[in-house]
């Protein structure tokens, strides 16, 4: 037996077969195994007969020290005596034992056993990257990340990423350090549209830098700052930030194209595996980006930040409610999904958004038409660091109008139904007038009622014609290849130089 502080490991016996089969077939356990097929008694007996008995596998049952209760299993498989290496595996079968540190203590005991008794030089394992608790346990036992395998395994209709981890023992028995190679890390691209943010953008970038330093073992990152022709010297501040950090790229637009066009300009510069968008005013907490990244790693295509307490003014909150209603009605957004300007998305979502080339981009619509695998993550919402929002009532109205005319045909259908309704009302009113004249011959014909009907129907017709004209006008502008944005210059970035250019 191998004695620990709270547990001990005893060699597996034939009588443990039924226990192992029951543990392995639990959904909680099975979901964290690469081998997904149901575990059978015959299969485990064959494992014991051909692997354990042959010395290719050394397996123990994990027991609680105080009660002696079996709670899981740990094993070394594919033991290569010649090259002195093996693969490590563990599962906690009893749900009430999970989260008590048993996995960490077991891993530490196993590492010591592999080094001292099996005389191995390397112990390796494969673990799903979204199994955060297990990864932490292995790290506590001395395992380090060696490689990140993106979309390696497909389970239940979605791809999952794998981490390869290992612990190596030098000649003196100490564990060697092997950090994850830079080329195997995922890159996070932060895209921030900037407008009147001279006094705030430096703090936002500094917060991103601090947050990503804590995740440096897994992620590299880049920051793309898009100046939407801000009237202050925001771009001078961006240029200064680019000089101080080669991870930062500054994009200067030739004129003000709006927030969503600025985002699209940043998307075209993004090279990362994961996209993160946030605001330039410090209200969106960059230091909580790990929550969004975890949600994406756990399988979501897009993770939107949800705020328990919003720090916008009453006008902005009212506008947000109207926008949410519009998204639900026009773009089929789920009612329980909160949409915000702070979100993380997988690369394929970004690539799909880049396919949109028309002059009226609306990022939320592009996301909603790409995937339904969208989740919310609760984060803090802060007060604005400086200045006031650049969104006036007119700009918000234009944004809403752009959203439902660019990505929905429902306004045209509403126009059709309204026309049918008005025609029906007119027919019924005409029928009522005829009947009334027949029943009461002396009834006077009302000039006011006639003018009211004409004005009502005429107003509805003009409204519908204007709506149709809006669609036709947008088609005309798109046919003329109007650009989403025009870039005056790009500074900084990994190339370290400056370049001028135009992109549509």
C-alpha cells in the first residue's frame, strides 16, 4: 500500500471489477475520458488479464484513510521499461469525494511512486483542456503543459481541445521544467474600437496585460486598437502604446464609420485563435477575461458578458432594453441571452464575420446568424472612467435601424401585413357606410371622417414606401461597393513598423 495524509492506494483486485465498471459508466466520469464507449465487465476482466497481469499496467484503488472506503482508481499504463516512461490516468468514482483534494494528493503519490519504485524518467498524461480542476491537480503534482491540441477529439457533436502534460525526472530525482512551447499556445486577439478614449485606453491596455500575464502558460495575445477618427488625440495615445509593446497594433480610420465598422476593421487585422471584443472606456472589466476564455474552452462558440448591475445612465439602459427587444423580434435572439459589447468568440466565428463585405455591418447580427452555441458569463460592470458615451439618441436609432434592415426581412413583412390590415379596415368602413346610408337615408356624409381616413391611409403608404426605399437604397449603396471602412494607416504590431493602406 501507498500511504498518504488523507488517502491510501492499494493494488487493484479482481473483486474491484464491478466497482470499476460502475464508476467508469457514470456520465460525470465518462465525459472526461477519451474512450467514450460503455465500459463492460468482460472488458475490464480482459484488461486485468492481458494488461495488469503482464505488467503493462500498474493500477491502484484510491481509498479514504479514515473509513477505508474506495472512491476511485489510479493507474500507469503502457509502461515502457526500456525508455523508462509511462502514461498516467486517474478517475474519482464517488461523486461526494470530488473536489476534496483527493485528485491532487493521489497525483503526488503517483509521481513519487513512478520515480522511486518504477524508476521512470517520464510520466505523461492527456487531459481535456476544459477539465480545469483536473489540470490544476496535475500542475500541483508537478506536471507541466507540453502541447495544446486544438479540436483534437469530437464528442457529443462538438470538438474538444486536449492538453498533453508530463513530469520528467532528472538523474537526481528532481522534476524538470518544460513549459508549453510558444508555438502551441493559443493566441487571443483583443479588438477595441476607440473614440474619445485618450484618457482611458492606456488603463484598459494595462489591465489586459496584467490579466494575460496570469494566463501566460496557456495563451499569447495581441491588442488591436481601432481609432474611429476620434476628434481628440486618441491616435497619438495609441501610437505611444504601440511603441511600448510590440503586441499592440493601432489602426487609424480615415473618417468616422461607427463602432461596428471599426470592429470589422480590427477583425481584419486579428490573427488569434480566440477573439475578444471590449470597450475603450474601462466599463468592461478586462481583468475578468479569463471567465470568457474558460467558457469558450468549455465548448461555447461565443461567450457574452452579462452584468448583474449596469452602470449606464437611464437613457442608455432604456436603449439597451429597446435593442434587446429588437434582437429578439427581428433576429430571433433567445430571450434569456444577454448581449453586450464584451464577448469572446472562436476563430471560425470571426472568419464567418469576415465574409460579410457589405457597407452596413452589425456585429451582433453576424454572430447570431453564425451560431446558436452562445452562453453568458457574469462579470462586473464599472462606472465610466472619463468622459461621456458617444452614443446619442440619433446614433442609437441609426444602429437599431441598421440591425433590423441589414439582417431581417421582417419589416417588409410587417409592411405587407399593415397594408392588408388597412385595406381590410377601409373595406369594412366602406361597407359600414353603405349599410348606414341604406338604413338611414338622411345621414350626412362626414368630410372630417373622409379626410381622417385619407390621411391615415396616406401616412401608412408613405411609411411603407419609405421602408422599401431604405432597403433599395442600401442595395444601391452596396452595389456601388461602398467600403465598410477606410484605413488611413496602421502602426505597431509584431512587424514593428508603420504602413499606410485602405481596406474595404
